């Protein structure tokens, strides 16, 4: 058997119907490469291993779970990377889709990893803490923020379904939700990734203030006279941020 490690944010799915729904949400084509993040005890792994004609790898930090998976599911032998998704090099050459019941304590960091690898990752299906899933999918309101804008600049986000706490062992103290990301065929025109990221993070760093205040160091004085700088960060669309990136110093 195995132990649950609180330090790694381990809450394992036990509802088979939810496991199947998550796997079915991932677009799959013959010959495709798939990476599962945090397979844990293999709740969705066993279904991923049954998909015909795909290349599969799993990234799991917990050595005890790696040993458990290799004993329980012999088909996974040689397909596990015993590292953190935040540290491991890109798992494949060429494109691969990502899936997982993401460890909630690093789920936002996993999203930044996805953005880093986006040229190789057309689709992602992930389970997140509901609050984080709402932030990624939000287009306005208090949930709309850095994670929303940076993700939606490169991916279409679909909020798929919520998962009850009782579907897990042990039940988490937070709500959960599954979302899917599909890379945009035509991405937004941004000046550069570095400028765009700095702009968005700085704007939302003081989200209650008019943009002119937090952004005064990023634009020339005459540019700051534009009426868009009377708005707050949460009032700007992804397209607005993309357009502003071209006017930065």
C-alpha cells in the first residue's frame, strides 16, 4: 500500500466516473504523446494506459507512489519520470498534451510551466482547486487576474465540471473543478512575452488603483494621458493588455 503525504498536497480521486470523465475530456489522436502530472495512486493513470496507439509518460515526485504504480500497473514500467513537474526538463520532443489531478499547492506554478512549454502543449485537462480554476477561466470580476490574462493570451479556457469533496481520499477542505485549455490557433499580438508578463503582473499588483499609478514606470508620460489608464486592471481585456504591450518603454 501507500501513505498519503500532506506536504505534497495529496488528495487521491476515488470516484471512477469522475476519473473517466477527466480522461475523456482530453483530445486524443493516434500516435499522440501524453504526459500525466502527479499520477499518485493511478486513479486516472489506469485509464490513460488503456488508450490505444499513444505515447504516455507520467511525472511523479513521490518515490513511494512511483514504486506503487510500477507494481500495480506493469504497463507503466519505464514511463515514469520521478521528479517534480516544476523541475523536470520538457518530457518529449514535439507536441504533447498534459493531464492531471494537479497538486493544489503548486497548481498555479504548473500553469506557468504550461505557458513556458506552450509551443509543445496544444491541450491541457487539469483538476484544480475550484478557486484557481475560476481564476484561470475568468473574463471579468474579482476572479479575473494575472493567471486569467496570461493563460487566455495563449489558450482558450473551458470550465468543464466541478468535483465533490467526497470523490477524494482524503476529502479536501476546498472545492475542486476540471478545466480544459486548447491553444489558440491565432495568438494575440504582443510586443514580447517579457513585456507582456511584466505589464500584466504590475497592473494587477495594485488592482484597485487606476492603471496610471502602478504602470507609470512602464510608459512615457504622454502615453499615460490616454483614457485607458483611468481604468483598473480588471477592466481591461486580454486584447487591451496585448495592445498596451506595444506602447511600453
